[in-house]
């Protein structure tokens, strides 16, 4: 259909061009003929009349008219093609159209993308972009940006700069209402004032800190609800309202930064405290786990000891004489099952008693042996002293012999008879004995 419309417009232009060409060609021929005739007349008036020159003047004049019928037909064909082409309307993708009649005004219904037919010279089609659009504002004036600057006042009276973006689209089902009732263009006349007024209307209900941090999402949602409710009545569908940036006053931003630093420090302290608490909990859990492991290990050890005790009991039962095992087997098995722990305790107590008795007996035996040894030793020493006293009494010279023997290992001792018979030194010995009997031994030794 688009190709047919192109052909019709091409035929219309071609017919108009052909008609103009025919009229121009005939006008050119007429002008050229008039120029030739005028030249002949001027040349004939300049020469003398002769019979030969008078004869041609008697001939009828040559004339030529412009052909109007063929151009008129071509123009009629061009008009028909033009009417047929103007009756075809092609709506491109992403757009929709609404028909406007010169007789009845805006017609209901929407022309979506595609080919449509209208009444030529009576109806016309206005196209609207039905794709998503965006309206954005800046938080503060900057070079190179043509966006509107949105400033609002908070509850404290401080001015805030808001950078927002609203994504919306025109409802294609209500294009006739938009064309008949809303000012054009809709973006500048409807959307922009509505968005700016909504933000400026909701902002005074919050303080600066709430808009900036604590209730930022709530503030955005309230403004979005207000914008959606207002623009929906004007056949504008709002899809998303974004709050991109908030520009705070310099003094307030500096104070807020200091406050945020303090809050971060407080949060860091809280986090460190939580970490310490978690560490304590981890230590407690580890201690409890260790306790459980110790209990399990103790239970396992106890069970192992019970099993070992049972094994020992069984082994003892097998070591009993065969006849006693056959007689007492059933009783020992029952008692072993029921009182294994008690028997082990009693066995340990008896073993301790036996060990203590054996230790007492051993200590008694050691004491008796030690007393006997002392008694025998003292008796032997007593007898030795008696023998020594008797020997000294019988032989007084044994003292001197002993002293002389212990003086030096180089001293040679000679034993001689006591009476000194037939010995050349008997006089010396007698004098020595006499001197020793009268003087103490030290004085006798000192004499030359």
C-alpha cells in the first residue's frame, strides 16, 4: 500500500510536469513563430515594393494556438492521482494518529501503525509518538545542560535541589481526548508542570534528613502516586519515577557529613561489640562442644572399662576349674551381667585392702629385721669391746703397737718377747717401760 501511494504521488507529479511541459512547448512555438513573422514584416517594410514582394502579402497569415485540451486532461489525471494518494495515510511504527475532520472536528478512534484511508481534503491525521518518553530535571544549574532545575523547600525552610527522571507514555486509546482537550505539546504543557508541582507540594512534609536518607523511598513513592493520579486523568501513563540525586545546602551538607561520621563511628563500635559477643558465643559453644566431647569420651571410656571388666570376668570364669565352671556358670553369667560394675568396685576395694595388709606386714617385717640387725650389731660391738678390753688388759703394749702401726706406712715394727731374754735391747725396752710407767706417754715421748 505504501508503494501504491508512492506510485500515485509519482503519477500526479509526472502528469503535472507533462501538462506544464506541453503548455510551455506550445508557448515557445507560438513565441518563435511570432518572432519570425515580425522579422519578415520588418524586412519587407525596409525594401521597395515589387511585384514579387506584393504577391506574398496577398497570402493568408500563418497562425498557431496553444493546445489546452491535452494539459487539461493531464491535470485531471494528476488531480485524481493526488486525491487517491492523499486518501492513503501510512502511520509509522511507534506512532499513532487521530483523524480531524473539517466538518465535525476530532473523530473518535485511534489509527495505529499501518495503512489507513481517509476522505481527501476533508480529513487530516495528526500523529503522536506513543513510545516511552522521559522527563528529567537537574539538581543545580550546570553548563552544557538544558534540563530544568528542580528546587524544593523542606519543613525547615531549606532549599534542596532534586535530580529526578519520570518515564511515561501517551495512552494511544485516548488520542482523540488529548487532541481535543489538552494543550500541545503535552510534554511541556502538562508533564513538566505536573512533576515539578508534585515534588514541591510533598517536600514540605519532610525534614531535610528524612528526604536525604531515612524516608527517601517513602518520599519518592508519595510523589510517584501523586504524579500518577494527576497524569492518568490526562491520558498519560506514568511507568516510573526516579529520584537520582539530592543536592543539599553547603552548611547542612557539612554538618550532616560530621553527623554521619559520628554515626559511622557508633556503628563501627556497635559492630565491634557484636563481633566480641559473637566471639564469646563461639568460645562458649566451643567449650560446650569440648564438654560434650569429654562427656562422650568419658562415657566411651566407662563403656570400654565395663567391656574390659566383663572380658576379664569372662576370662576368669574360663580359668576356673572345669568342674566349678560347669557348676557355677549360669550363676556367674547372671551376676556378671547385672553386677559387673559392683563386682569390679568390690574387687578393687579388696585389692586395696590386701595391698594395704601386705604393705603393713612388709613394714612390720622390715621393722623386725631392722630391730634384729640393730640388736645383733650392738651385741657384736659389745662383745668386740669386751674382747678388746680383755686383750688390752692382757697385753697393754697393743695400744702402742696400734698407734705405731697407724703413724706411718714407712715405720717398721718388730715384735720381741716380753721378758727380753737373750735380746740385746732388753735394757732399752726396760728403761722405756719404766719411764712410761712413771711418766705420761707424751712426756716419755718428749724425752731424748
